[in-house]
C-alpha cells in the first residue's frame, strides 16, 4: 500500500509514533513487574512475528513453538537489570535465531545452507524486518479498530471466513445459522467495514 497524500502520510507517521510509544510504555510496565503488560506485549507483537516467521518457514507448528520460546525468554529476562532498548528488533532477531537453531537441530539443512538461507531471506537486514513488523502492528491495530464497528456475530462470521478460512457450510454449523442468514450477516458486516474504513 503506497500513500501519496501528504495528510495520509502524516497520519500514518503519527500512528506509528503513537504505536511505538505505547509499545515502549508497555515494555517499561512489564519490566517493572506488571504481568498484564506482558500479555499486552504479546498481543502487540505476536501476529507481526508470525507474519515475519512465515517468510522463513511454512511449518506453522514450529513457528508457533519458536514464538512461544521467544516470549518465554523475554519473560525470564525481565528480572535482569538491563532493559531491551528496541523490543521490536530484539523480538525479530530472537525469532530468526530461534528458527535457525531449530533448522540446524532438526537437520533441515546443513550449517552452510542455513547461512545462505539467512542471507537470501533477509538481505535488507534487521532494519527492513523492523519496519515490516511495525507496519504489521499498525495494520493489526487498524483492523482491530475497524472490527470494533461490527456486531459480535458479524465479527465472528468474518473472522471464521477470512482469518480461519472456513467454508460457509462450516460457519453455518458453528454459528447455528442457515446459509442465507450467514451470507446476509457477512454482507452487512463488509458494508460496515467499508463505511468505517472511509
């Protein structure tokens, strides 16, 4: 998505700064001992890390395990006196290293191939990865705000269809609704989302 309107660019930069500031504040609260802040950190970063990790592996279970390990590591380091200056970069690098360790351990490839793979996948470096994660976080926040405009049932139907990639028949069964009602619910929900996005 390319934004050419200066007002939109300023708005995007402002949202990025606000998101960065919120993440920094939550990280500080977490380091101060607030367990709820850890949960919020997880919510802020988990989807972005998952999206980044999917560029490195298609093994979703391995990726989920590695993301879990990264957050366990962050939680265990809370008691140490040093603070992590740039949490986004730290999480990206930690996830990449954890995945590479798993690749080596599971003999998916030898060490030389891992190094070449690493170079091919992230030739732009950590800065590009950081920007990707930040962009994903911003999109996730924006999507969450848009979804707040929907009713609970509309949100459930759209989540099942678009995020969980369920078929209409499955959605009908899960929501205990007939096919026509689910289609109408989806249609009204999409109209609300379009209105909210404008």
